[in-house]
């Protein structure tokens, strides 16, 4: 487990009972509770339309929930002071922003607002990712626009980095570069990172924690390694499985009825508990977890 | 024509109406149709009661012709939009259906014009010439419109014949050819008319693409222009760069001005609210930034002032007479006043367009929040409006001086209290629609016309009127200012809509 997470006591972000619906729409977030601890790297997973972007925007105070409380750095998100705002980095889903600016203008523009600006990091990434400085952003490829957006978000060394599908337009090499940069950021500065993505292989490489979003709530959040070790798919009769789960003290995550009084249960075993050899159990992959929990 | 192609062609002809319905603009189309019907009704009444016989006949022909051309314009534009290079290459029968739709409509319209001409101008048992000539003229006009919708530069050709064919040498050179064509046509009018129409139909059928790279390029160009026109209808004047490479070259001076301003505000950056908002406005106003608009207003004024000086002192004729009597000054003042209310139309649209960037702006340290942001934004918008308004004033001073007419101030005066319309709840902003854009224009025009009547009858009341307009503006702004402190934080715009 991440050492920063162990050391942390005060959450970077805290959402309690957050409900949010768009005008004339169904609620997207329904009494959602969530905590992000310093140095935590969280991959946010959910089906299309599950509300991941809405959650990230509510987390940053860009959308006001109808109920509940959102706090960042122990401050209400609606009235963050300048010091708190200078500790936030955000990469929105859309990369085609500030199209009339050149990358050089964009970086100078953002630099003018922040008290701290890591020029060496910016220069290094601009050269390594080969971004033309004086070409209008509207004329860059989508991948380059996304890279630039990432550089902009990392440049002031944020303590909280929120990334909404940051790698959707990057090729595998670009994704690898981005992920290594992210890991470096976390290891060097203990940055809290939360990012949504559909590319599960990236999460396997980077996300120490996974948060599965379903029904407007965080259905489950746990470190990836723990989930792969502890979650099993059990198949048997309802009575057998009920007895087994009780005996092991396992948590049922999802039950799927099968024919002839049988069922399939996605269960999380307590740490260090092993299944008896006669149990009909299968290990799960991240893709299985995504399909079952979102 | 197979049944499948026929069905597809009919669906294609329905497309523009269904787009209106899908965009939720069906009701707007009904409003426009009702207004057009009202206009036609008024014109018909005018023709019946007030216009002399000969002129009435001409107008009776001209108005339906304009209507026919407008309908063709709308339908053929839609067909060109449907002529997507991918569909041309991969959808079986797509090209055939497009050609069938275009040709079917064209033949129908040409036949209709020929029939009406035969009924109105022909005599029983007499010559078919009027109907045949009308058919050829209608066919040519429709074909030219279709071609010019595909190749926009052809519109310039409309103006070429006047200076070129007006030259005696050109007319002398062409007259033998014209005489030969006339002789052939008069010998076999039906045959030559049919051959001409067939050639036009072949030309029309060839206007659609083949799915190759030239088709892709042409389609992309047309789509770009269509999007610019749609944005323009919503008060969003795009930068010249949006028009392609030449637009970019022509727009470079304006872009350089904005770049220089951006460099200036970054260089002078400080945590003070004024500095923060000056940097934020570069993003919030985007292509409608005041530096660009002021430059535009200055350029237009220069052209108007040069024109005014020339017409007032150096020319003769009806137009000069109109200037001497001050009528043209009043007409110009209405046109120029439109320029002063441009921010009223463009700023809400710019806020809407920059709403995604605003998500990043509000997270920046130094950006005001809540009511403070609402107030800072409102001040910035008002400053922008007043700057454009006052930049346009020299032209009105010149108009008032040369026209000797107090009422040239009427519409620009009416634009001042309209500034209160700028202050609205931006958090509930919706995508601007054409009707909403029209409302401020119509309101300004209505108030301006009322002021115009007042100043025409009471020119000596100019100063009290100006004080009254100032007081009205201050009262309206004070009322809106109190309201905006109760609204939710303005940015990101439209998030509560």
C-alpha cells in the first residue's frame, strides 16, 4: 500500500451525502460519500453515463450539488482560498480548449496566475513530447492537445490532480509517457491523483486504488492488488454459498441467480483468509471486476 | 427511377425541414413563415390599391420569383450538405437519389414558371415564346444558384456582366453571335429550348461529388462556411482565420493586436482583481474580445467618414441630394448604431462558447468567487459595451454635423439603456438562438424609432433627451446590479441551465 496513504490523516478531498441532478433530469449522484487521502492514486471506473465526469466536477466545485458537502483541503469547495486553488491541477475531458492560443501563450497565461511554476518540468515535457510552441492549439492534433493539457495541469506541482479521461486520445507510447510522469509526480511530491479512464491496462499499471461507480455512488473502493487477491467468483446453491460466506466472514459484492436454485456470488474475502479446496471459486481480472461492479 | 431511389429522394427533400424540427427550431420556422405571409399579404394589398398597373405586374412577377429562388436555395443547400463524400463513396444509390431529388425539384420549378408565364403572358392560340423564354430563364437562374452554392466565388460573377457588357466594344463584338443564336432559336424555339434545358439538367446532375479527395476538400470548405454562417446568425462573428488560409492572412493584423494585448496583460500580471479579470476576459470574450471589436469599429468608421466627406462635398446626383437633406445620415445612423449594440449579442454567445475553458479559469488562484465574480464580470461587460459605444461616437458626431439632424442620435441613444440587458444570470445561460439574438436588435430599433420621432419634432430638446437617456440607463443598471448579487456564481456559464 502507498506509504503516503498510511501516513495520511487529513483527507485531501471529502464528499459526504452528495446528491446532484441536472435540470429536469434524474439524479446522477445519489448520496455519494467519498474520501481521497493525501498521496492516494485512485482510478475512477464506471460505465458511460455513470456520472464520473459529474463527480469529478462536483469534487472541484464546478457543479453545485443539491445536497451534501464537498470539502477540499479542509475548506468548503465553494469558497476555496487562493492557496488551496493553487494546489489543484485539472485536466478536463475536452482537450480542444484555448484554441486561439499557442502553447507558449497558454503556458505563459497560466504561469501568470500561479505562485509556483516548475519551468524545468514544463520545458522537459514540451521537448520530450515534441509540442510545437508557436502553432495555434486549434491546429495541434488531439493527442498533442491532450499532452499540452497534462503539462499545464502538472506545471504548478499540484497537491491534488484530477484527470478526466486524460489518455483517451493518446497512443500507447504517449500513455506510457504520461503514466510514468504521473508515478514520478506521486512519488516525488505525494500528490493525490484521481483519474477516470476506460483503458483498464493503464489502471493495472498505475492506479493503486480503484473506485467503482454505480448507481450514483462509489460501490467499492480498494487497492487493486487487494481486490485481485481477495475477490473471487463463487458458484453453488444459495444455501451452500450463504453458509460459506458466513463461515469465512466474506462480503458479498454481487449476487447473480442461476438456474436450479444455484447462484453466482462475487465475494470479497477477508485478508489472509483462504477458501476451502472444495469451494467452486474462480479468480477475477480487472475486466471482470469492471463488468460486475459498474 | 426505382422505388427505392424515389423514396430516398423524397426523404432528402424533407431533410431541411426535419433539421429545423430536430434543432427545436420548428416553432421559429412557423414564426418566420407567419411573418413572411404577413409581408406578402401587405405587399399584395399595396399592389392592389396603391401601385400602378405596369409596376404592379412586374412586382407580381418579382415576389413569387424571389420566393421560388429562396425555396430552391434552402433545398439545394440541404442536398449539398447531404452530399457527404463518405456517403457518395459507400452508400449504394446515394448519388442517384441526390441527382433525382435535385433534378425532380428543378424540373418541377421550371415547369411551374413556364406554366405561369404561359397563363399570364401568352394568348390563346398564340406564340409559346413567353413560356419557353421563362422556362430557360428560370432554369438558368436555378442552375446558377445551385452552382454558386457549390462554388461561392461564383456570386462575384453576378456583378461582372454589368461593367463588362456595358462596354460598346464588347457589345459590338458579341452582337453577331447573339443575332445567330436568336435566329436559330426563332427557327426552332421548342427544339432549342429543350436542348438548352437538357444541357442545364446535365450540368445540375454533375454538381454532386464522386467521393474522391476533391469532393472531401470541397465538402469541408462548404461545411466550414455553413458553420460560420450559423454562428453569425447567433451573433458570433468568427475570426477571419475561420475562413481558411486567406482569411488567416487578412485577419493576421487583428490577431496580432489580440496577441499583443495578451502579452501585455501577462507582462503586467499581478494578484489585483483588475489584472486577473483583464487576463480572464481574453478567454471569456474569445473571438469577440474588445480589442478586436474596437479595431473593427474604427475601420468601419474610417470608411464611413471618408464616404461621408466624399458624398457631402465631392459628388452630385440623387445620393448627394439625400445627404444634403440629411436623410442618408439618418439611415446611416441606424446602421452604425447596430455596430454599437454588437456586444449585446456577441458577449453572451462568447460566454457560452468559452464555458468549458471557464472550468479551468474558476480554479485559478486570484479569480474572484460568488457575488464578487458576478460583479467583476458585470463591470467588465459594461466597460466593453461602453468602450465600443464611445468608439463609434465620432461617426455620429460627423453625421450630426454634416446632416444637421438631431435625430441621428436617436438609435445610438437607445443603445445605451440596452446595456442593462448584458447583465443576466450567466449560470443559467442557454445556447443563444436566432430569435433571442433578434430581440435586443428589435428592442433597440423600436426604442430608437420612438426617440427618432421625438427628436425630429423637438430637435431643441436634444440635451434634456440625452440627460433622460443617461438617467434611464443608470436606473436600469442599478436595478440589474442589485439582482446580480442574488444570482448564483456566473461561471462556468450555463451549468444550471
